[in-house]
């Protein structure tokens, strides 16, 4: 599971079987401080997220299992919208 910020929408006129009617969003993976890590990626939206939302995603097999019918050809799925994040301060040694 990892965090991301929704940056936009992907429009696809044709999709693989099982993805009909599924919204695809463009997500920027981020760390716990909302700093970008890695490249933008397309993710299937299962929670009605929108642009600018702070979300959490699952990848690989878990993403494929997050949809109905399960095990469709996806690498990332948005499975929640983050309401808050409590990150403890690091100890300086």
C-alpha cells in the first residue's frame, strides 16, 4: 500500500474486458510528507476520488483483486481517500 495525490484523469475509449465503466486517474506517488516519489501512474479509482485528493493505493496483484470482477489487468488501484496522516517526528541521534 502506498500514498499518492490525484493529478488528473485518463480518458480511454476502449478498455480491456472487466474495466468497462471504471474511471482511470493519473496519480503522483508521494511520501508521508506529500513529496513526490517516482513517476506519475495510471490507477483505477474504486472510491470516487477526484483531482487533488490525497489517496492510498495498492499495486500489483492486490490492485487486480480490488475490482469486480476481480483479477482484471491493472497495476494500481485507488482504494481509499486519506482524511489525515499522523507522522511522528524523527529522533535526532
